[in-house]
């Protein structure tokens, strides 16, 4: 029997309008009551998932920023923070500058950016179709020179947003080829996330599983984007939702129904006979 469920949020358990459906909430609550461990593994800062945790009503931890952080808001446990180095950040900022594109850099509680559009738009530039009003957020600060803040502690993620997908993918490849010690992956159709190379959802999920005495083959992982592939491959059962990118579905053991059709809930109800 699978003892740990690790799931992405956006595009996986959230519907296309940014809401957590009752089918998902009720399924996760039922499994939690049965003693099944649940872990939210998101590309967002962990605080940006707290609205959904409150809706679920369970005290599960969050692997935030693609696994750069692992914490539990309800028990105040902080398992780890995996930060980026100043020289690494400066190289990323230089590449974005040469591409004439704005960039965001996140600490645990603040997002710094040199771009007014990114500053004004916040997460809504990524979650373009979402209608849910969020209670929790991070603080945004607009700066003229990203290098001026790269010395600050606990930068856990940099983000580039661009709707010109060939350009976005070119920037991703440039960063991966030219900045040692980091990894850039697509976390949404118009967004790349950049973390330290040792950061991944898989590493966070496996580290948490070890802490609670769960083996890799006792884990189910759900996702839809490139940043979910590592945990889908690492889990005993890796599941992509039907709306996932093709490369994610190719990496999965099983493909569930779409996020709008509660695919995650359907798979879990079948496995656990709910």
C-alpha cells in the first residue's frame, strides 16, 4: 500500500480557474484520516500554497520552490532551506540583462524584481486564468539593479516569465549551459524556475519520506509540468494528469484524467477503494 502522496498544485489538483475542487478536498481529507501522509510539492513559495492547505484542513508539509524548502506551517517544523549563491545569481541576472528580459528572485518571504510589469503583475502573470483571490502572498520589491540585492541571504529561486515560448526556452538552455550549479526548468507554460542544481521535487519528497519512514516504492506522485518529472520518476507510482506536458506523460507510469475532471481524486479513490 502506498503510504505517501506527493502532489503538485497548479494544473494538477487545482482546476483551470485556480480553485481546489471539493472532490480533491474530500478525497485528501479521507486519506489523511486513514493515516496516509500527504506532501504538497509546488514551484511556488510555500506561503503561496497555504490558502489551499487551509482548505484541505490537514497539517501536511509543503516542499516549496521546487523543493528548495520543506516546512510545515501547522507544526512550525522547518526541515531545510537550500539557497542559491551570490555569484550564481549574478550570472543569471547578467544573462537576463543581455536578453533584455526582466527577472524575479525569491527569498523566503520577499520577491525582488527589476521589471515593473513583473512587479505589478505578481503571480497573476503565471496564473493568468485564475479567479481565486489569495489570502497569503509574498512581499514584492522593485529594484533597479538585481546585482544590488544578490548578497542577501536565502535566495531560493529565480523566475523568468515570457509568453514567447521559443525565447523562453532559449533563455532556459542558455542558463543551463552557462551557469554551473543551477538548473532551470519549466514550471508553467510561460515560466521557467531556476534553483540550485541539488534542488528538485524528487529530492524533497525522498528526504521527507525518509524522515517519516516511507520507502520510495511506497510513494505516489502527481504532476503536470517539467518540474514534476523528477518526483514522478522517483515515486513508486508516478502519475501525470491528462492535461500535462507530453514529456511529463511520457515519464509517468500512469496518466490520470485532467485537473478539471478531478483526475488525481479519481486515481486515489480507485487505489484506496474510497
